[in-house]
DNA sequence: AGATTATATCAACAGACATTGATATAGTAC
DNA sequence: GTACTATATCAATGTCTGTTGATATAATCT
């Protein structure tokens, strides 16, 4: 039986898995919305969650998921925590995604 | 409070939801693998499922999920059912995804 | 006709994860 | 110090969905 690259080649298969993990993170409406909200500039949590139809704690949870995956960065300023996109990592995953699916 | 586009604009918000639905479908390792397997040319189910670490019926299930979402097309030739990528729809979703996340 | 092959469907189960409510932590202001 | 604000964490719940095993359908062949 002829082997197919994305199933047999370890590097390609590994890239596919990483892409799928990335997509799992962003295939959630609220998280995707958070990423969009952060596109223009960094924002603190209290600027984010009233725009979503979410409770504060749930917003915080989704932010932590995004952060754990390095898709966003945070820095604390007094009481507030500002979140911003981690463009470097985000672009890495987007590039990888395009490679996996289209090349 | 200043409204944020992806939360207040109906068109943008609707596009975001469609993108998320699309990502939910493809953020599953086996389905993504199926799409990759079909990149080069149409294949019948019996050419697909032995390459995955999946049972025949589960492969069939994932194919039906992809088909229901129009990401693949099928045509029957005798006993065999050949599946192929629906490039038109796929590209539509990919374009939309890039718009939502990067623009 | 019966036998075999290719594919699809169905019900049941199990694990993952988004959501909720309550509470904790940490920083600021009085 | 106390009170208040901003954010995070935790346990419990419920829903969604991938997986399994069994079975059904449909086409071909003898």
C-alpha cells in the first residue's frame, strides 16, 4: 500500500497535530472573539469581558487558555492586567496551518 | 463604552461565527488528516481509512461530517465511493478565516 | 439465488470542556 | 487598618462529540 505523507512522514504528521491543537484553541467563539478584540491594541480584562456576553470569571478562564498556549501575552499594571496578541506565535501557527492544509 | 467591531457589527460577528464553525470541523486530527490525504487527488474510503488509525465506520463518520459541511464532495463508482476536496468551499472558509483573524 | 465487498447508520458509552456560582488573591484608596 | 476594585481559581454541572460494536444497505460476482 502506498504510504501517504501526512500519515507516514513524522515531521508532517507532527506539524498536523500542532495545527490541530492550535485550531482546537481558537475554534471557540468567545476565544476567537477575544483574539479579534485584541487585534487593534492591548486591553485589560475589564475592557474585554463587557463586550463579550460572558461573565468575568469565564472570560478570565478563556484568557488563561489562550495565554497557556502563548497566543496572547499579559502584563500587570496596578490592579489591571493588560492582554495583547502574541503576533509572533500567532503567525507561526497560521503559517503552519496554511502549509498543512494547502501545500 | 466603545463598541468593538467583532462584537457589535452583525456582518463581522456572523463571519466570525461561520469561521468558528469551520474551525470546529477541521480541528479534529482525523478529519484534518482526511483533508490532507485528499489534497493530491480523489480517493475512495478503502484507500483512506487504512492510512488512518481508524476503523472503517469511524472513518465513514468523519467523512460524513466533512461532507455535511461541504468541505468534500463524493461520487459513487460501483461499490466504491470516491471523495475529493471541495476546493471552492474550502477556499471560501480559508479566506474568511484570514479576514476574521488578521484584518 | 447466495456470497462477498464497500460503505453507511445506529445506539450506547466515555471523555473533554464550556459554564456557573462561590470564593480567593492582589492592588488601590480612604 | 477597612473597603473596594480587578482578576484568578476552584468544584460541580451539563453538554457536546469522538469512539465502539453491531448491523444495515448497496453493488458486484459466481
